[in-house]
């Protein structure tokens, strides 16, 4: 269920809502809204701070019930940490923890006064959008493959109002669109691979086009790709009974003469590693290997809902990598759509193989910018962990624009070098290029591989292997890098 967002100017102590959310700092300093509630209730919050029942530490929500002279029956007090350290990241965390707590309470809606907090360098619109997205992310719950359950007797949390001036209303429109895109990407990522196969992703893209006027969708079949000479992509797919799909979506929101922005996303719907078989433990997480494609589709959806005044083309090569009797082998040589030949040294380095043909294909649209996103390398996770997306580009201006978009949305990236010095690691005596570059700088050599197929274009690569999903049996797709990409596109449209 998508959360309904709104704004309010009601005073906290008299607000008509099932619950209100206020903040306190570790130094026992109360936010303005918390101070008003505290005064009206005769110091109820202050007493709990003094007794230690409320700490003010970040990520420590505490629900209070039936405070004297306060209209709302519940007051959720959220810890904000040290006041001098309070910044954008801590604001987002506070909103996240508040939303997690609200989801566990038997209520249909709430009013958050966290958006009244002073966040250095951020305006009301940013606070409202960030709070809305944090709330929607916590409200999301995967349910597609569970047995249908009886409707809950208690109300289900589905609406939140933010205390902010009416001038911040446009932020809710942007937040709602990004939230839709993030949910679209998360649902695709979370679905099991026996449902979310290449044909399923193609069907979802076709539905997207049908539901949104102005969107055109084309799905290329295996025979089409063979005619185009996509030997790298087809080499990955040949071990699977599920045929590949090349999905192409277009949106023309800009002038007829404007060159499009191209979004290309890796769509490996399940990655066994092929003949270079992955270890069994953790292999179930390889259903998330299509999160690059899902993220690009989600960003495209959000941009279309915002009727963004840009021309866009979104290309998703959707393929399954299986170790069947027809699967490609290490030492096979394939010919890409570009004409370059590739020696396959490891069939588990398959994402770059489907991307290189997709990157060549998208050039038929003469894009002004090409951005690809892929869960490409474990090496990127080793380098950056689960917090930052790896960004590679030879275009400093493009890289800086993407980094800036990530900072605004807190969907952050970190730039890695893409120097020609690394290209020598991809040399082989049997083809123009090898598909792996050895054990060192694996994320960078993967980027160097893709760079060979984007020469002459402004291009950036986002390695989201660490950020696309949360690990563990209850891990979930995150929907990244949808917020980053939508912000980047909004900045270009502006």
C-alpha cells in the first residue's frame, strides 16, 4: 500500500491525529513541537528525559499515551542525537525510525513535526521530501508470494501529514513519484526468479507503457538480437531455458530536436554464475542481480509520472545466467554488437557482457548522456561496503552532477578512477578483450571493460552491487539508485 502524504499547519499540542511525532536531543533539548507538548502536558516529556526513560539517542523512538491536555492520543518521541551533530543524515535516520515505529502501532495515520527541525543547509521542501521517502520506504512490505491473509482488525498505517508551509507542497509530488519508482524497483527485485524472469520484466515494462500516455515500449526477442549481432548478450543467455528480452522504453517530454538521456540497466533475473558456478551459500540472493534493470525502470517510471521535460530512453537487457548444456564456457570467444571480440575467462562476469551489447544498441538513439546501473562486482562491495554506490566516468562534469544528486537524496555514490592504466589488465592473446582483469581492482576493470563500448559518448557507470539490496534472509531490495537518478534528471530539466 502506497502511503498518502499531505501537509498540515496544525499546532502539535492541539493536532487532530491518532499520533504526533516530535523529536528530542541527547542534551535533553526539546524540539519546538516537543516543547509545546511538554508545556501543555505539565512537563511529561521532561520528566521522562530526567528519569532516563527517554534518552534522546538517535534511533530510539518512544510512544507516550494519553498525555494530559494534549489532543492526540499518542505522542511518538524520537531521539535525534547530539544537537551539534544533527545533519541531513541524522534527520533522515530520525524519520526512518519514526516510520518504523508508526508501522508497528495500531493506527491509520499520523502527523510528523520532525519537518519543523532545523537541518543545516536544507529547506522545507527537502525536509518534506526526505521525510516522505523515508516513511514510504519503511511502510513497504513485500507480500506477493505469501498466502492471502485475513484483513487485519486494527487499522493499517497508510497516511502521514508533515508540519510544513504550503510552499513545500511541490515536494510531496516529487516524493510520491520517486516513492512509486522505488516501490516498482523493490517489488521486481524481491520477486522470486521463477516469477520474475526476462519475460515477466518485459511484461511489466509493457504494462508501464500502456498505463502512461506518451510512453512507447518495444521488446526485442532472441531472433532480433541475433540479427543485430549481440553475441555477448546471447552467450550469457544460451544456457537458460528462459529466452532473453531486450526491453526499450521511450519518453519524449522534451523538444523534438533534443537528444535523449539514456538509462541502461543490467537485468540478470538470476545469476548462478553459469559454468563458473557460484558457491551455494548466499546464491539465493542472486535474484537481486536484476536490480540495475529494476532501478532504471523505476527511475523511468518516476520521471514519467513527473512528466519530466526531457527525452528519455531506457534499455534493459533481461537475461538468466544458467549452467545448462548449452551454456558458454570459460575460453569461449564471442563477438559483440560493436564488432569487438571477447574471451570469456569467467562466466560469472556476465553482467558486463549483456551491458556491452545494450550500450552499443542504445547508441542508435544518439543520446547526449548514457548512464548504466548494475549489480556488477563483489569488488565494489569490498571497496565501498553497503553504503555508497560505485561511480565511474571519464566525464568529470557528469560524474560531479551524479555525485551532487546523490548528496541531495542521500542516495550517495563515490567516484572510483577509470584510468587507462587499468586497461592492460583486460588484455588477452585470444580476443580483443578479456571479460575479467584479474584479482586486483575488479570494480574498476569492469568499468574499463564497459568504457570500450561507450567511446565518443558522455557516459557514467553506477556499480550498485553493495547498495541494491540488504543482505540476509529477510533482506530486501532497496530501490537504489532511483532517488539519485530522478534527482539527476530533475536537475537537468531545471
